[in-house]
C-alpha cells in the first residue's frame, strides 16, 4: 500500500512537471527575436544620443558617423561597430537574408524595399521620418514573439 502511494505521488509529480515544462519551453526561443531586436534598440539609442549631442539633428549619411571617432571633443563613436543583422550562427535559425552590417539609406518617405539590410531615413526634408532606423525586410517575422508582422514594422 505504501509503494502504491509512492508511485501515485511520483506519477502526479511527473504530470505536474510536464505541464510546467510545456508552459515555459517557448521562453528559450525568444533569443531568435531578441538578437535583431536588441541590435535595433542599440542603434536607435545611439541615434538618440547623437541627436542630443548635435543640437537636434540626426545624421544625414549612412550612419558611418556612429562608428567613427569624431574630431569634436566628447562627440563620436556612439557604437563600436554596426551590429550584424541576421546572425544565423548566433541564433541557430534561418533568417530570410544573409548576415550583414550594411545600412541602406532612404530618402524622405520611402518605404522598405526588402534589401535585407538595416534601413535608415537620412533625409531631413521629411522631419516625421528623419532619423528612423528599421530592419529593411518585408518578410513576415515567423520568430516567436514576432506576431506575424513584417520585420520592417519593428
């Protein structure tokens, strides 16, 4: 009788552990999304610091100014390097484009064209978009946490 109680308790514990595991197993998959998204956040933060350092003006180049030292004291090198987008080796998943650190500069109001690069609105003639940094990919984000939206909307 004691052995039956022990077996029953072990079976209930196993069932409970299975349900707990099934609730939390997808948490490890969020790294797939966090790589591109954390890099996106890093560059956006660097852009905001640049904006503050340069009297409310965003860069008008392809963002090379964020990674190059500046001749102005206390200004420059906002990033050590432009982060790699679509880092398949790090995430272990297949992204819709090959890895790149390139930035595609976009004029005022231009829509993403699916270059697979970082996208940046560098045209001050359209203030609503100027300084916008995004992932230039129109593929649907299939990564957990991506909500089925194109990468470019993040």
